[in-house]
C-alpha cells in the first residue's frame, strides 16, 4: 500500500515494529487504493474476493511439508 517497490534493501530494513507503525498510520490515513476499494465496495460496484477457505490453506501447507519455503 505504500507504493514503494519491494526490494532487498526494504526487506532488510523492515521490522515488525515498523510494519505495525505503517499499519497504524494507514488506519488514520488510508492509502488512496484502499479508499477507492472501500468506496467501490460500499457503492456495490465491486465485490472483494473472499478469504481463503480452510481447504486452500491446507493445500498450501501441503506444498511445503517442512514448513519452510
């Protein structure tokens, strides 16, 4: 949602506390893309995709039996 590219440098600098801080900021200042999705869903012109079902999560876990990617 930040608009910045996901790079190795960003990944090496990103900590859980920074992620939480970003989410707290976005809660008060939603990014335009999130606002547009909320408006479109509210007006009924767009329907968000449903969350993954338990079966799809189990299938994904089955692809990585050791738990590591």
